């Protein structure tokens, strides 16, 4: 019988060959042999994510976190699972914690986590727009039904007035046309308001250069300013500084302790995300 | 892949808004290998009327690590003659090696090469060309170029 570590190795081999079902089976065997190793849960979580099984992924991440509450990788994976499951509020909390831990440990995962935080915000934004749109669709259907009812009532009234022949036909046509106009107006008003809310107020804005990190090209999430006055996204700059420690623009020595958060840019970037929902 | 987004954004910009009309993206099928046609954007008689083919290989750690850049010899795409360009297409340029920083881009490298060619008036290869190409590694990044002769 293979040991837990051997099962993990076999699982990893299946994983790299994209046989995720078989990988999961082997990680599960490893977990049976040794339920206290976070790596087995983390690896199985990743295999589940490849199969789109985010609930299982979430469960494995939570188990890993029971064993090792500050595991950066488990927190990050849990954040991915919660994003996919559209549990945005919880996902944002988890990812914030993952990011803080990751920066503290100067883990190479920091850039990925910061990107996942932006992705969650983007998806939350479009999710919110979608639900607003669905609500307004329901309202539109309701309005059209009311309009139809009103039309029928008016048509019935014509008959009650005792009209007949040519007079009835022309009155009927008049009512029909009037209501067709109203229907068109209602629909176009709704469409216009939907379009407006999708695009913010006007057309979708492009990310201005002053809100985009010059290394990742992403919208700023945790911007820091260097002594030269240049602003970078913290995690990407830290990755760069691991190899040599020079300011990317001035090429002067730069140490992580020289960096200060750029709160004004952070606020401006958050505002941009709120309005445009993209990074 | 953490850096995929930056690479895609760079590619998109290069396609839709190249830095000038003498830099043309030819293809970038897999996001990893980019082919770019380059011309000088002045009237330097050494290079006017000629088009050169650049190849960028974007590694998994780009832009933290520099891309692998060289000229490619093709029909109607010669290797430009320059004291810092070897006849196999390898380029001796500090920003492609030790002086690379992640704020640089494929486009900014193209501009640097354009100005390196544009300002050159010596119709010659590096002095050690023959020796170098005999033993050159496939990947120019494995060469420890000595950045001598700053006058060029």
C-alpha cells in the first residue's frame, strides 16, 4: 500500500496530465492516510476547480484552514471558489486576509491574489448590474401586461357605447394605434435606462494611465509610492524588487521599507471600479 | 499565469495603437512568440528602405524578467548591420539584459532599437562577430554581453 506522500505524488502526476478525476482519487487516498496535511486538501481543491466543482473546492480549502488558519494558498483558493460561487462578500473578506498574509510573508502569490481581488470586484459589479436588469425586465413585463389590460377595457367600452359597423372599426383602430405607440414608448424608455446603468452615465471609460500600475497594467488595488514619487502596485513591485532591489524607472536602490501607501490613488481607483466595474 | 493579463493588454495596444507607423506586429499566435517588423523612423541611409524582423519570446516570468529578443533573418528581412548586432541576429543592448525593468514593454524595446539603429553611422558588425556566432547559445539571454563601447 502506498504512503500518503506517494498517493500525493501519483495525484500530482495525474494532475499535470490533466486527468483531474484520477488526481482527486489519489489525493483522497492521501487524506485518508493522513488527514492532517494541508497540502493534500489544497491540491485536491485545485483539481476540483479544474472540474468546475467549486463547492467541493470550498470544502477542501476550509478543511485546510482548520489545520492551518493562515495558509496563504488555502485562503487564496477559497477566495477563488467563493468568487466562482458568487459569494462575493465572503470572498472579498477571505481574499483581503489572503492578501495581507501573503504580503506579510512576501509570498510570490501576492500578485495573483491582488488580481483575484480585482476580478472579484469586476464580477460583483456585473452581477449587480445583471440583477438590476432582471428586476427592470420583470417590471417591464408587468407594465406591458397592465397596458394590455387597459387596452382591452377600452375596446370593450366601445362596444358598450353601442358603436357598430364603420364607426366601431375606425374607433377600434384608433385605440389600437394609440396603445401600440404607448407600448413602444415604454419599451424604449426601459431600454434606454438599462443601457445607461450598464455604462455608468456615458460610454464605458478606459482605465486612465494614472490609475493603472505600470508593471501589471492593472487598475491599482494597493498602490505604493516610491521616494522618486512614482506609484506602483505593491505586490508587483515587491516581486520585481526581489531580484536586485532597484527602482524600475530611476534604477536607484529601492527597499520595500521605502514604500508608502498612496491612499489618494487607491481611493480614485476604487471609485473607477465602482463606476466602470473593470480593471 | 499571473502575467497573462498584462501580456494581452500589451498585445492589444500594439495591434490597435503601435507607437509609430514603422513598428508593425506581424503575428503573436500563442502570446509567447511575437513577430514584429521594424523600420527606422528617420532617414539614416544605412537602413532606409529596409525592413527588419524582430522576434520576441515572452517567458513565464515576463515582465519581471526581460523578454528574449533578436532579429530574425528572412527573405527580404536582413539582419541590420550595426556594431552591437551580431550577424545571427543577437543584440547587445543593456536594457535586454541587466538593465531590464518591468516598466518596459515590447513597444518600448522596439523604440529603443529604432533609435539605436537610427543614430548609428558605422556600417560594421561587432569586432568579435565571427567568434561569437560560432559559439553563441540559441537564447541570446544566456550570453553575458560586455556592454563596451558606449560611443555607438
